[in-house]
C-alpha cells in the first residue's frame, strides 16, 4: 500500500484571492477540516480521496441527488415536465425519483399563476469577501 504524503498546513493561512466567494459548502469545508480548505481553496490543490467502494457509492448518490435537484429546479423555472422526464429516462433510478416527485408534488406548487422563486441567491460582502447563499 502506497502512502500519500500531503503538504503540511502552513503556520498561517495565505490570503484568499479577492475574487474568492464564501459559500455554505466552502465554510463547511473549513469547519470540517481547515487543512482541506487550505489545500483546496488557498493552494488550489486537489484533496486526495480514497478509491473505495463506499466512497464511490457515496459519490454516485451525490451525483444522482444533484441530477434530481437540477430537474426539480428546471421544472420550478417552468420547463415542461414531459421534456424533463425524457432527459431522466437514461437513468432508471433518476427516472423513478422524478416520477415520484411529479406524482407527490405539493399542490400549492401546481396552482395556475403560482409564483415560484427557486434557487434565490442572496449575497453580501463581509471583510472584503463575497458571501453567497442560495435558498
């Protein structure tokens, strides 16, 4: 088994570029592992991941969730369900999730003339850096 040596954290974080945007996931990265945050966002290095079946399955499920979220978001923006269903048919699990969403979607989201605000982004500047959140 080969051991991968990672750069050691520096004693003080190097400054972030002025274009850096804090998001929930980046803040969570910092809280979870400041070293990972430093490697990923300050040194622009990839964080090594162990290639194991549980990790690969987790990544597959994350991608599936992301694909479903994209479909639901596009539907909320007004794209026809039929067209979105066609784009989901390549993946049986995604197609089943999409069909469940269509069959059990809250009625208030289907009212004619209902005004939806999917993925509204709020942003501000804190200490010279952009802080963004999606709701």
